[in-house]
């Protein structure tokens, strides 16, 4: 496949964990761990799309590229659209969206999601999923669930338990059915630049607003998202202070090492 670029949206004013991109892991800001994962993927270019000069300074001081974007953007994808338009990339190029709170994302998955899109001309986006491993993950609203059709295209994404196994859950069964078809969504996307320009003008979906999941705007407006099972299971992203503490505990760190 042709080369791809990686854009990392990084917003300072996170609702659940303010200043998240600059929280330290192993003595370094989280955003730099994410940048290093992106660079290790072999991407032709890595850019952090941010709305905060503190993030820009940290990124550029470490030798990475950063692009200041409008703080009014409602989603990370909208932030990427601004980068695409300002950099003048051609419509056929592939851009991978690596979220700025994924310091444990394996570099090989960035290549995999770009390849998944390259191989599906009828999809405008591609993303990855991994098996759910517990009933706790199914119930956790911070774990986004994904259901796809038999051809490997997304049907729906939700923070709620989907599909709802009526008889299993009514009987209080404490484990997932063996035939459970949902996956844990991995927050990694590939887009063609041409679609990103279309996305910027799509109406916001009420589903997107309800679930706070921007990929639902794509499905709501009738476009296809290709889904593949991840070749490697990444660690969970950092959504909350508890997630950050878990990573620090695993590293044997205290107060960010």
C-alpha cells in the first residue's frame, strides 16, 4: 500500500482529565509517548493537531511537528480536517487518526488500519476492534462496543452493552456468551483525505451527540466503515485519572515517576 500520514488530535481541556496530553508517564508527557508510537509505524509524516500552545511547545521541543487548530472544533476528526485543508494533501492520500490518549497503541496497528482502508474502495473509513474479555468491559461506558456485519462493515458503536442478550442478562449470567459478536472498539481510524473534506460538511448526528462518538456521524449519513480485528491487542487508552493511575502502577511509578 502507499504511504500514510498520522495526525494526533490533542485537546488540553479534557472533561474527565484536564491537561491529559501533558500528564506524565515515565517522566515524559503522554503526548510524546503517542508521537513515538506513530513514528515507529513508518508513517511518512506525524503531526499533532492541538488547540493549546503548551502542547505545541512540548511537541515541537521534542522534534515532532504540531499544527495549531481552532479550539471550537467539536471533535478530533474536525481538528484533522483543518490540518488536511491547511497542508493541501491530495484526496487519495490516507490519514490515520491516532488519539492523543493512546500511549500503549502498538505501532503495527497504525499500519494495519491504513492497509484495511486501502483494500476497501467502497469504505470511506477503517477502524479496528478486539474481543471483549469480561462482563465488566461490556458494562463499562468508557469501553466503546462495536458491532459489524458479516462483510466486515460497522453496524453501530455504543457505550452501552450491545447486542443485548435478553435471556442471558435477565438470568444474571456473569460472563459473556460464547457466541458474543460485539468487539471492544479500538480508537484508531484511517480516512481518505477526500472523505475528510466531505465529513467537515456532514450534519452532526443525534446519535453522535447522544453517545459522544464522532464515528456515528459517518454511519448516520450513510457511509461505510471497514472493520478489522486487531492483529495485536493494545492497552486501554487514558480516559480518566483512574486509567492514568493504572498505567503508573503497572510501571511501578508514583506521581508520574
